C-alpha cells in the first residue's frame, strides 16, 4: 500500500517514523525542502514532494497533517486515486468533516481521525515514533463512511502503536476534546501568564509546576485555530472550570475545612478512576 503523509511537522513527522518498517511505501509532502530531504535521508520516506500533483493520484491512503484552515484547499487542489482513503490528524472535527466528504467523488472516502499524542514543540525535528506508543486514537466517521474504511484505519493505527481506539461522532469528539485537550492548554497558558515575576520562578519550581505548564509552550498559530473552531464547547468547559475554581476559592476564603477536604477527596477518587481506565 502506498501511503502519503501531507505535512511533516511534529505530528506528520511522527506518522512517517511510526510507519517505518511496517511494510508500506511511505511518501511525504511538505513545503519545506530541507524537511523532505531530512526525512528521505533518514529513510522514513521514499521520496518527498512540495505538492501533491504527482504522488496523490497514486496513493492508496493519504494522511493530511495540516492546520485546520489548510485542509479544505488541499482536498480541492488534488485528484485522489479511485478507491483510496483519506484521513487527517486535526484536533477539531464537526465544522469540516461533512463539508470535506461532500467535495470528494463517490469512489474516494474521507474518514477523519485524531491521534491523541503530540509534542509542545513544532517542527519535524521534534517528531518521534515513540509519541504514539500506548496513546489514544479517535476515529470520527460521518454517515457516508464504510465499515471497511474504519477497520483499515483501526488496523493501521494499532500497527503504529496506538492502544485505545474510540469511534465517536465528530460532534462528540469536539465536546470531549474541549475538556481533555483544549481546556488544559487554556489553564497552562493562564497559569504561566499569571506569574507576577517577582522572583526567579525557575529556581523555585517542582514537578507539579513543570507538569502543569509543559504545554504552555504552545504553537500559537495552530492552537488559536483549534480554540476558535471549537469555541462553543471550549467556553462551556471554561465556565464549568470557573465554577469549580470558585468553590475552592470560597472554601479557602471562609476556611471551610469540611468543604475543601470534600473537594480534595472528590478529585482524588476521580483521578484514581482515570488510572484504572488506562489499565
């Protein structure tokens, strides 16, 4: 099978590295010729292209790892192989999945997917096949998708190292991702920007601060798109978080030991439940 990965940034680069050695013919598309040359020199792609005109019509599977705003244009600009499958790696779904599917001929199928793994850095140099090992993957089919396409994508991502694979609607995806992915980025940005910088903060931090702020080193172009494309769900999550924050604030203000301990116990039980779900 010929697989072409479009966009060899940190996620697309991780795709070509995770596909290495699985028996597929892997090609890459990127506007950066140095990135293409490096991926080819390292043996992760057979050839690299600046656009899809030559390789896309030959590809059995196209994995598009571009910013949300660029996917529609790429679909419109290329001719896909009859019988081929297209997927993506975008972190928001409901605003574009049906629209993309409607632009394709009947003999080309678009099945959206989301690897729940990545790095806070951007660029091919930070990509790694290890980032997918044991990670979660979400498939978000639309009404026109076939069971065969879903099985093909499930098999492929398992080969790449993903552990838990969930199939949900694009709308369900965006609702849960607003909480599990986008809200944590909001919190990390707010936390690190709330530093009054009276002290040399780096000399006073421990693991908790490092863990909470790791993702504050954020790709501003990508994440602003993700936030705006999923605005309603994200704002709803922020509102719920503010409610919980106010409970803690009130308990501290009033020195309500019973309330604050109840909140601590509730969070501990929920966190332990998450660990059991990961097993």
